[in-house]
């Protein structure tokens, strides 16, 4: 399949951008190999590679657990983060301009420096594990004053073989209207790219912020692993 950077470059970015603008999310199709997914799943057992573990039930986040990776990030995760960011930054900056917000640097290293200036220095990529009965409540991944408006989740497990249920959920909270929900199913190695907090939508009085939260429906059977790629660091 070639390098990560090459795979990212070959994606249909015009279609992805159109979907992000219209719906707040887009899917890539399978991007990681089965072997790469398995490597990340196996990594979950190596406690030395993680900076913290979160029990979702303990904090009322749902049921299941996740772990934040520590630096240095695994090579595959680092490549995904650095390859996707330059493709997403122009979209993020266009959204910011529409809403009157500051734009984003074209390279990840420069954006992480902005995070550091605001005391956000801890890496945020994470691996999540769900077993039968687990779920993730609707939420937003915000860790300080600085947030990149787009993030990603990769499916590491095989839908229908390793697990059933566990759809990726998105809920748009539309001003003066009913909320709109979407359930997304992902194949192993596929990513969903989605709005972190809000995106611009043009209304009769100009641009407004469309708020979005994401979560995971209840796992019916098996075990499900995913990789989350968040571009802003945490306090």
C-alpha cells in the first residue's frame, strides 16, 4: 500500500472536504493494513507506551477504557498525525476564517508549538478498548484553550468478526432546530474524519457554529479496538 504519507496523499481530498463541509464527517475507506492494525492492538498491552489509562465508567463517560500514548509516539501513529495534519489544516483555516477565528499553521510542529505556549504539552493520540456491553457517551475531546477543529478515529478490529454493534455516533446540535444523528460503520483500517467541536454552516444571517459531539453505541459482542488521532495536545 506504500508509505503512510503516500496513502494519505492519494485520498480523494475534494470529496472528503465536501463531506466534512456538508455533514461534519467523512470516511477514508481502508487506509491501514490488517497487520498494521494488529500491531496497534498488540501495543495496547505494553504499559510503557502509554502515559495514562481512563476507566470510562469511573468518570461517567460510558463503559470501557482507553489509554493515551506517551512520547515518543509509535512510528505509525506519528506518521498518521504528521501526514494528515497538512491536508486538514487548510480546511480548518477556511472554517476559522468563516467564523472569525484565528487560522492554523500549515505544519503540525508549528501548531504543537502554539499548544505548548498555552501549557498544552501532553500527547493526545489514544487507543480505546470496548468489550460486550461497553459504550462511549456523546462528548467532545477538548483539553485546554487550543483545539484543532478536526480529528480522526481508525477502526483496528474487524466488524462482524471481532465484534458486533459499536457503531460510531455523531450528533449535530442545530440552532433553533432538532438535533441530527448519524451512525457510521467502519471496516478494519478505515478512518472517520470528523468535527472536534463545531464547524461553520451558512444561514440566512451569515455563518453560525454547528456543534457536534461523538460517541460509540453499545457493543453487542466481542472486542473492539480503535485508534484516536487528535491533533491538539493536552494540559
